[in-house]
C-alpha cells in the first residue's frame, strides 16, 4: 500500500528532476519512435489487433522537454525513514515530462483498488510545486492511455506476450 506521504515524495522527486533536466539532452531518447515502430511491425505478424492498438502510440508520444526517468515504477524506489531513493535510470533519456508523470501515475496510482482521482490530483499538486511546467489533471488524462499502451508494448515485445496488467488499466483510465 502506498501512503499519501509517499505519493507526495515521488511527485516532488520527479518535479525536481524535471526542473534540473529541463532543456537538457541525453545521448538517447527514452521512447525512440523507431524502436516503437519496430516492435509494432514485429507484432503485426502475430497479433494484428494488438498491433493496431499500439499503432496509436506513433502519434501520441509527445516531443521532449528534457531528460526523464522513463521507468519510475514502485520497484525502482526505496522509502526509508522519510528519505526516498530512486534507482534504475536505464530507461532514462530524452522525453516529455507529461509522459514521465503519466508513467508514474499509471504504475503507482492505478492498480488494484487504488484508482483514486483525489490521489492523482494530490500527486499533481506536489509535482507542480517544484516542476518547471505545471500539468493539470485534464492535460494528464490522454497521456495515461499513452503510458499504458507504451509499457504494454514494451512488455509484449520484451516478454513475448501481452502485458495484460498494463492493458487492463485502460479500463481504469476510461472511468477517471
């Protein structure tokens, strides 16, 4: 169970990181479109329905604002004694801050019985206190779908099977 304090801390961490990396450039993109296109083409042969669903990613990955973490799942964070440690920056690179925020919201606040709009708004409030750009709830909503599809595609491509837990979250987003 993720506490409200943890929600605030991860939001502030991400906002501070984005403030530091705004306008900076890494050697790689966090979500390179060529790689996404390649994954979709490989999938097209075995599952045209999924490939069609994932194809919308090609038009929905926004332009880069700076360097993002790109993979900020709960497994990549450690909380201890009111301290936060973030690791596994292997998926980091150039990317859109709103998509990085969406990845966190999808993977921290949309699972099991935790689908609370209030927690998402609280996350955004904490993020916006320190971030270089303000992100509103309505601005975030379409990128939740993008984040879900992106990680479902990556899991499908890397594991050879649909990442159903991610795809199931599409149902949650439609109800927000």
